[in-house]
């Protein structure tokens, strides 16, 4: 399988993930119908873009566009860590999340992680897959020695992320953006 990043890093994150308990659905158990793994170059064919479209507008991403972006991300080693949960019976992607690493000069040239694009397929919600994805990305950020991780979310999701340890930073709770392309516009090639 052609993975976005070394699966060994995800295995290391699994080993230090202190949120795994015996009484919960696990995507790490042998014989489980779900598998947590890095994004693969074949995941366009396994419904990855359809899954992302449940989160936001994706546009018409062709197989070639997907592969070109995937290869670009993989070449930028140490920056993009996208994980997925695959239904191994139906061979489709049912949940995903991204950890993007920013290399900094501050904090002794440290790394800051940004968690983005957390989505669980509507048919698979209620199985804790969202929480599993976020918690594994938190563990992965520890493996990658990030000094801080952050995310942006809708107001309605603040308490859910807070339940996993995220807090609004006092005096720095503002999120500002500037959209350079409107949602209904397609970027030029």
C-alpha cells in the first residue's frame, strides 16, 4: 500500500495513546472490521472525497488531481499526516482527520500541529470514530514532538473537543480568516 507517511509513526502513536480502554470499540484489534491507517494513494477509489464532501465543498476532484496532490504532500515529508478509518468489509473510508505540522523558529525550532478535516461518514456516526481519530492525532503529535496542537471548529463542537483536552486560550480565542476564493468558485489550475 502506498501510504502518505510511514505507518510506523502511527503504530508508535497507538502505543502511547493513553485513551484506549478495553471496553471500547477498537480499530486496532485483529479481526475488527475497521482499520486505522495512513491515507493511501488508492483512497480516491475508496470514497475518500465523498467522505470529505460530508464536511465541506470539495469540488470535482478527479483521480489525477487526487494523485498529484497526494504525491506533493508525500514529498513534503514530515508535514502532512492524514489518517483514515477503513471499513475492511465494504472497502470504504468511513472517517478521517488531518494533522498538519508547521515548522517554527520559536520554541527552539519546534513543531506546531494543526488538526483539521475531522469527519465521520453519516452512516457510521455513534461508533466513537471521530474521537478515535482525534485522540490518535493527539498521540501522533506527541510522537512528532509538537510543542502545541490547535484546531478551529464550529461553536457547536467546542464542548466535544473540550472533552478531549482542548481549551480556548485566554486572551487568544479569536479565529480570523480571509477567504481568497468564494465557496462557489473553483480555483484556477
